[in-house]
C-alpha cells in the first residue's frame, strides 16, 4: 500500500504540469511519465510493500527539474524525480555539449541549473561561468573572475578545489579560496556584495559550497591542517553582513552553546568543554573546521553540520576529547544556537574529519516513526541518528575498519582499537580506514524508490608515525608522517549501495582508484558517478549493473547532476578534471617516490599519473 | 718506552693529516642578510649575465653538518608540512628535476627568504640567514644534487624514500648523460 502511495507521488508530481506547454514537449513528458509509472505500478502489485523511507517534504519539495544547490535539496538526497533517462535507455546517452573551464585543477563542484542557465564555479581562481542552455551549444552568458590572492594556493591543504555555488533569490553565492563569500546577480553576473571572512595568513581558506537558509548564507572555513580554529558563519543574503559566528572550539559563548543545548550523551555535557578538553590554549589552534556539507530541516528549524579533525594530527600533543572537533552540531539557523552535538571521533587519532553529508530522512526505525539523519562517516561507520535529539540509532561499518571496534550505543562513544593508537615516535601499521576516511567529502545519494544510499568511497589503509611539530601561523600543523596503501582486496575505491533499513549493503562495486566523485540517483533507477580514470558511469539503482559509461578527458572527482533542459528533456552533467587530495599527485605534479607526499595519499596513487592527466571540462549528456 | 712514544708520534701525525671539516660552531645568526638579488628566469634580452654567486653557497652545500642541520630545520620550520619529505603536497615537489624558480643554491635561498607568489611563504625575519643556506643545501640534496661525499644524517623516521645521498640526480634519473 505504501508503495502505491509512493507511486502516486511520482506520477502526480505537480512540477511536471507547469512545463513549457508546447504540445510536442508535453507528449514527451507524458511518455516519460508512463515509462516511470507503469513499471512502478506492476512492481507495487507484485512486491511486498517495502518500508517507506523518504525525505521530509519540507526539505525535499517536488522536483521542478532545476538544480539550485549542490545537494539538490535541504535534505541532501541528490535524488531527481526526472525519469526520461532510465535503466532501459541510458545506454543511448550522447554528449550534448562540453565546455572547458580553463582551469586544470581538481573539479569538485556541482554545476547548478536555474531556469535556462547553468552556473559553474571553477577551482582556484574560482571563475564563475553562466551558460545559456536555451541556445545551441550552450554559449557563455557571462563570466565573473574574483581574482583571489594567488598566495592562497599555498595554504590549501589538498588541492585548490571548490565544491560549488548555491542559488537563491536571483543570486549566485560562492566562496573563494582566499576567504571571500561573494553574491552575484544571477542574470548579469554583476557582483552585489563581497564579504572577506577568511585570513590566509593564518592558513584559513574556503573550499565548501555555501548553503542558503532563510535569507542567510552559511559558510565554514578550511584549515584543519594549519591549526586554524574552525567556525561556521551566517551571512545576510541581502548585504553580506555577518549575522552570527559559531566557533567549533573554545568557550561555550563562542560555540553558541546556551540554555537550549541538550546533547544526548553524557560525554558531551558540561561547561566550556571546548576549552577543558584541551591542553591550555590548544583550542585556539585546534581545528574543527567546517568545509563540508550542511543540511536543513525546516520543520525542526535546525541546520546540521559536521566539524573537522582536531589539529595537529599527532594526538599526543592534545590530550583530551578535543571538543567540538570530529562531531556534528544541530543549530538554530536564525541565531546559530547549538541544540545538540554528537562526537563521531572523540580525541581523533587519524584525521577523521566529521564533515561529510547528512541525508535527512523520515522512516520507521524498529517500528517507531523517526526523523533520522544518515551519515556515512569518515571513520568508517554508517550512522543513523535521531535528528531531533542526536541519539545514535545505528552505526555499522560500510567497509573495512580496524581503527576502532564499533560504537557503544549506550555511551555513544567510538570504541578505539588499542593496537592502532598513534603517537609521537612510533610507527603504527595497517590502520584502516586512512586519514582520508572510508569516505571523504564525496557526497552520496539516496533514492526513496529503492531505500538505498549510494555511497562513493575509498578502500585504503595506512601507516602513521607521530612526529613533533611547531605551530607557525600560516604553515601546516600536522605532526604526522603518513603512508597510504590499498585496502583489503586491492581495489582502492568502491561504490556501495547501502540498505538503510536493513543496516547492510545491498551491493557494492569495486573501483581501481578511490571513488572521489559524488553520486546522483534518479527516478529512472539510474545512478551516476565518475572514476579517477575519467569514466562517467551509469549503473542500475537496483542491482549496480553497469548500464553505460563514457570516458571523459580527465579523472572525475566532481558531483553529477541531472536537470530538465529548456526543451523539456532530461540532461545529465558532470565536471571532469582530476585533483583533490586523492588526485593531487596529478593536479599538483607530486613525486611518487616520496611515500609521504600529499599527506601520504601519493603512496596509494603512484600509478594515477599513468592513468589520467589534469583537465577541466564540463560534459553534458542527453538521449538522442 | 720508545715504541710507545713512536706510536703516539705516528698517531698524532696521522690525525693531523686528516682534513677536518671546518664547522662554525656558532653560525651567523643575523636575520635578513644575503640580499643578493637572484633572477628567476634565464631569459635575458640580448645575452647572458653571469649568474650571481654567493660565496656561502659552495661552503654550505658540500658540508654534511650543514646538510644534516638543513634536514632538521626542514621539519622544524614546517617545510615538510607543505613539501612532505620532498614529494610535495600543498607546495610543489622538491625532489624532482623541475624547478620553477631555479635550482641554484642562490635561487633556493631567495625562495625561502623572500617567498614566491603562488603560496610559498616568506621566511625572512623568521629564519636566520645561515640556517636558510642550510635549508637550501638540504633542498638540493633531495633531488640528488648534493655531492655524494656529503650527506644529511640518516632518516630516523618512517621510511619515506631512500636516503638523500642514494637518490639519483633527478635531472638524469641516474642515467649518465
């Protein structure tokens, strides 16, 4: 029965009716609708009703065919209701047009599509292009060059990436590597305001995509490898002034912890833990940066964001739980006030930043309806949290993990493996996952049709040796020699479909290199992701069977999106261009003879230079 | 008694014959010296000027003590945070044959002292001049450019790459030209 109601949702999508009304186009849409609905209906009559898991409607409104923020919606599902491209016809996909970004660094951004325009933001020097989708070949409408400080390149830990822009109220908001947030008029590309909020001379950069919530642009800083104190700021979307700043270390008043703060676990309760869980003053240079993803639940009026690793990596230099690093905050978007916090990795030993995406879903958990938050975390566990309280409902490894032995659901605490404790002067071998995590920033996608979370991730292990390190502002503050190696099985990457209700994988695909691209899944039951060799792949959302692939000019580490073009047809877009931490060996031309290059990642990627070269090209596909 | 005296005499003669490496026990600590301008290009309209030389360059480069000190300082001043153990990361690889701003001791010294535009910080007034020369000498040894008779101390840390004096000259990758 539930399946049938869901079917109705897919067919009766109101957004589809407000299409450009030319009758031919309408016909195409009708066919597309029939194609989606018919198989679903048969499936509904045969299969037993699957447990319904779906994003809260307020955070995932009906699909209008646009793509206005990298995560698609506030629930961060990266799910598109478009179904013209489906399991049956995806093999016919063809290139519609391409566009060179002119920048040969890691392209991690998601293109945006608003109306008839596509927007892309490049890695440093962070050029924004607007492409006119209504004209053949999508010619450039305008470009904006913010000319960031070249020196910022030296303090960006892991390539000079940018994870995308966000659209709201006729404006494009994006961040530059040298610490500016900029609002552009989406029509003209004219800058409206420019807020300088990061300081490269203390090692602060910005690489994340902003999120616009209730007239505020939410931005966090990068710099966890430079001893930068992490923060999230809310800038007024109108004029760019700072509405609130929440630090992720330090006294409660800086962290915006007040009377509303009700963490679920004992370990997160107490006064000024952001000071007392550190050696004196260490919180000032303790990291906890916010360079990843934010989700927003309009019903609960809460935003959810992770916090990065504590600095330095060498844990001997910072005894204590190092609050509020490697955890997750729920905050009131209006004031920034913290509502709850949960720490994935207290006193982090392995650079397990806690900044990955949080997918907001409503589901029955062991018989009770729960508002949950699903997080494939860097430390290797797939967490299901109650997003109203921060209680951990489930934490199961979604790949090889030996750095810890599980999560104690009573105390909420990660159970460390005593054999894998790092520290000064000792080499600890074969720690899985690596500093880059079982999964890093690369965002997963969720389909309410399958109930599966599609996780692009890594399969790597590492040796670590803690070393002494001096804090010199604006230079790295790491104190760890790292050397990464392929994980069990030898495949360095995997693409796993995780059955959230059953708490286990449905299927998993092996990839030679880490899957450093994001994923997108559609109502056509097709999942798209890219590989670091440059293959752009479509696989079946149900089985993982490879349905189509296309070799792009460079390795893919970007975020695929899909949209309805001005002609009413479905398109799929991806930026190709290798780089990021995993691909820095190519984009930064690093030397594979040094096992510790790029914080140890190069050792696992020695052959990437033979598999791909640097690039920066947008590819857009459609059916013939 | 006699044989003992002869032996002592011989031993002292033999020791005197050993060439002792000259070492400043207290290196010059002045900051900001060595202002010799160093061009970052070999392109000069009309012809070549002689490359500027600094007499400190050779003496620091051929000296194992200075190389070892350079290696210690490379970690101490967080060079290794950006350049790893020579393979690079936030900064470029220093162990390969590619140089943006020149491979001479003088060029590297200028790089460290003055910084470079795309993200190499200026360490002027942070590192004493002689220690900059020591760092420059060590940087050159990473690509097999130090004389094989002088080498920095061995690696006590996790094996990142073969020791510096066993690295082939990066420009020829160990092959004779």
